[in-house]
């Protein structure tokens, strides 16, 4: 049952977290220009298309699962499967948060590059 959670719930959770940074709408200093909405959509699409972040998250999840399994097996009170699940969650969530922050930064920098006064 634990492996069912790992194989079905974790990818859904990571996918939901990963896209959140690309959907970011920043705060502007002043009124938005007429081109702001189209530029925002283009910058969000640019951030969303950075698939290398998704690959890094998958790698961190697998690495966390491996490390957790080893630690779970070494602990007398734990199992390798329990450790793998905990490690996968820890590694995957931490990496997904990092990817979300990086996508948010892409949106901000892209808009600044297009001349919008983004403050955060």
C-alpha cells in the first residue's frame, strides 16, 4: 500500500508544486502598461517550459528514496519502504519548492527585461 502512495500521489503532488512558480503574477511599481498581460503570459510560458527543473525534481526524489531506504533499513525500528517513502517526499518536495522559486524568478526577470517595473 505504501508503494501505491509513492507511485501515484507523489508525482501529482510534485507536478502541482512545480507549476506554481510559473503562474506567478508579480507586483508592479505603478500601473501596468497595455502590453503587460501579453508579456506576462509569454514570461509565464517561458518559465513553465523549463523542463530541466522537472528532471531535477525527479532526480532528487529518487535520491531521497534511495537514501531513505538505506537509513530505514539501518534503523532497527523502521523498514526500507518507510524510509524510501519519507526520503522521496523530503527530496521531492524540497526540489519542487526550489523549482517553483526558480520559475518565479524567471517570470520576474523576463518582465523586467521587457521594461516592466517589477518590485516583487
